[in-house]
C-alpha cells in the first residue's frame, strides 16, 4: 500500500485546504537523534542553542516582514542540513508560526536520509511544476512542513534560477502560507547553485565549521552574500570551545 495514504478526490481536497491535505510525516525520533537532530525530542541540552537561534531569527524576520531564509556554507559538511533540521523542529514548537523546510541541495539531497523518510518526493518535478504540493511536502504536527528530495538533479543551478521554480515556490507560499521558509542549500564555493537561488530569499545564514572553514573562506562568502541579500547570521558549528556543541 502507498503509505502516503489515499489521494482524496479534488473537491474534498479543496474543502480540507492545502495544509490539511499534506500527508502526515511519522518520524523515528531515535534515528533522528542518532543523526544529530536533537530538537525533535530535546535529546541534548544543545536544543537551547537552537531555540535561541530560532527566537532571534523569528524576531528579525517579523520585524522586516521577511519569510524565506537560505542556509549555506563555504565548503561541504559544515553542518547545514543538521542545523536546518534542528532549527525547523525548534520552529515546530513555536505554535503561532507555520514553518516550511525544503531540501534544495539538489546535487546531494540529505534531508530524507537524515530523517529516514522512505517515500520522499521529487524536488525536480516540484520545481518544474510537474508535481503538486501533497506529492512533495509532508506535514509534521500542526505547523511544520518538510519537503525532502529522493534523487539528485543534474542541471541544478539552471533549475534553481528558472521562472518555473520561482512560480512553484510562489504557489507554495500562497497555498501553505508559511511564516518561515528554511531552504537547505549546497555549499557556495564549489557551485553556482546558491548564487542562482538567492533572488528567491529574503536572507541567508552562513554555517562555518570550526577547524574546517578558514577565516578567508568565511570572509569571501560573507562579502559575496552581502552584495546580494541580507546576512542574517554566521553560525560557528562543531566548535570544541563552547559548553554546548553549537555556537551562534
Ligand atoms: N555540531 C556538530 N558536531 C559534530 N558533528 C556534527 C555537527 N554538526 C554536524 N555534524 C556532522 O557533520 C556531518 C555533516 O553534517 P551535515 O550533513 O549537516 O553538513 P552539510 O553542510 O549539510 O553537508 P553537505 O555540504 O554535504 O550538504 C554529519 O555527519 C553531521 O552529523
Ligand atoms: Mg547538507
């Protein structure tokens, strides 16, 4: 059986609304925690750092009437996906706020893998306008939606800056009406995907990895991002020197 459940007749779907029509995501909290997603069940004290990051971010977004946030890093493996997921589940506890998390690291999608989602949709189909919301997004609880991606996309930069992708995202915003959208993006020094997508976001968070990212890499990325969008913060991840594992 398709574990997304039966697709409702269109008329009923309209009655329920786009949000209610999204299939519900059931997660294994232990798998998530093993993959360092700790805000789901608060399995580590580090959740407090994410809650603080969430609250600061929400204040800036609300003050400026912004919604969409890109998460990137200079080089691979700085912790973007990990931080995007922890932030998303921290936002899920903010009940007056509807949040969307999308895996737009099209070359190396990892959100589905990190959460062990078996039936992720195709982000390429969604961004090309060939897949509808309920084929792409899951609803977790009452106020978080997650769009994983089951397969890499070859012409990712071209797709990310296409008019069809901008239209698909705009339709999603109109139907789901999120207060916050978090985009898990690729690292920015190796491809042009991030620069291609920046016109679609209000601001960006840059993740640097302690002992891996150099000051020069962070400087180059920050400067390039500041020219094109609003810098919302730089996160120093994997730091040995803070009491919690995460610095902001
Ligand atoms: N604060 C941390 N402390 C220790 N390990 C971490 C921390 N944050 C992330 N990691 C680990 O580092 C690895 C890379 O993390 P993650 O996949 O989130 O990075 P990424 O920037 O999304 O990578 P990619 O560029 O490949 O998408 C994972 O194994 C993750 O569990
Ligand atoms: Mg990643």
